C-alpha cells in the first residue's frame, strides 16, 4: 500500500505530460509485477490509425520515447500491432502469450478525454494478472486520465479548444532542442510507412502565424457572440486541416500559431494553403465569407523564439499588405528579394 500511495503522489504532482507518462509506466511495472510496461499513443491521421511507443519501463527504469513534436519511436499503422488492434476491437483489454516467449502480454485501452481512444497500456508478465492487480492497473489508468484532464484544463484555450499561449514556449524550446540534437540519433521517421517518410535532408520544423482577415469588422458588424462563433469554427477547421502531431495554439484575439512536425518546404506550404482554402470555401453562419492570411518560417539551428516569431510575423504582414487571403513563406520572400533577412550574431551562449 505504501508504494501504491508513493506512485499516486508522484503521478499527481506532475505538470509535464512526458513525466506523467513515465510515472504511469513505472507504477504499472512495479505494482503489477511486470517485466516491462509500455505506453502507446494512438494517432488518427485521415484514413489511418497510427500507433507509437511513448514511454517504457523495465528493471533499469522508465524511459520517455516521445518528445511531443515528432513521431514517437516505432510509429506505424495499427495493423503492425496485432495485440493492440485486438485490444481496441475488444473495447477494453486483451491478453495473449507473446510470440517467441512464455511471457503473458496484457493490453488495456486508455480512453481519451473526448470520444477517441488516447492509446494503450501494455504489460509483459511471467504470470497472468490476478483480480487484485487488474484493479490496480485500472486505478492507475484512471488516475492517469484524470491527471491528463487537469493538464488539458491548464493548457487549453477554453473558447476554441486549442493549446493556449502559455504552453507555446515549452513546445518551441523542445523543438529547438530537437533541432540541435537531431543529428545525434537516427530519425524515428524510418519506422513510418514509405508514403509518410520525408525525403532525405528535407525535413524541417516550421512555425506559422495565422490571422483572421478583417476580424474587427466582423465583431463591429455582427457582435462579439458571432465573432466568438467564428473563432470556434476557425479552430475546428484547423483541427481538421492539420496533422496529428502538429501543435495548434490560439495566441489571443484572432491570432493563431501552428508548429508543424518535420516536413519539407513544399509540403509545409501545401498544409497551410489547404487550411487557407478550407476557410475560404466554408460558409460561416450570418458572416458567410471569412478569410485568413498566414506567414510561416523554418525553425533553424541557431534561431531563438523571438527571431522565429518575428520572421513568421514579417511573412504574415507581407500577406496582409499584398491582398490578404494568402499564405507566404519567409524564406521564399527573402529569396525573391521582397524582404531583407535580419542579421543575426551567432554566439556560444546557452539560451536554454
């Protein structure tokens, strides 16, 4: 009982998703008497179900395998994981003997806060779980979901359901750390199906700033309640247009920020353009026609958060001043001579 309460204390104190996930697998392994405990996340890009290993724990300790900004380790289609596929089909739990070993393999669905499943908790044990240990597993998963809900409450914009401004810095710093270290380890993208793998040396993280055109006019003409409805619909269309690992933020008012997971320039431009077109073609209640402008930029090795945001803002302002309802890339504008690149002094100073 004492160890159970200690794990409950550790998990309930976490204010970081990664540490919470590590706390869950560590508690599951010890309290269920398992050789290994894993947390898999479920992603739902259009027309597919993808699964990635986010955290694992064994006798050597717990490891985080998901940085929150790129695909987790070993990510692949759900069909590659028969026991997880069977677990989801059974609607709760699944048990079998691991192929090639005598270990009992248990899988449990972790329900999401909304309608979709969050992922799976798996255990490898030398013996089947008894009723008492199953109850402990169920309780730890319930605690994990409750802690996730509290994190969501603190990180989510209440009107739109997007991430809020205060979470942005943490994600951007994580991406900058990832960019600095990405040459030190093989990319997790090698585990993805061929159609999802980026071309060699072409993948970059991107930041985009999106602004609703003439939003003040919408508020003045139709009132703030209709303005809020426009913001909600804009956010809902963002969730549909962008991808599972892309991070979507509302910065306040009519301004939104997107952090794209690694991709090439052409794909990044196509993603933002797809969203712009979806807004342009959507019929908004009472307002009818709404457009957005967007500016985006590559996140580079020596960039700082202020430089990245300034570059994306410059591209956005150029879009606004040149017709609105368009997407502009900062690097393209520099290459075309339409903007002048800032001179940045590189130093060895540690920023983070």
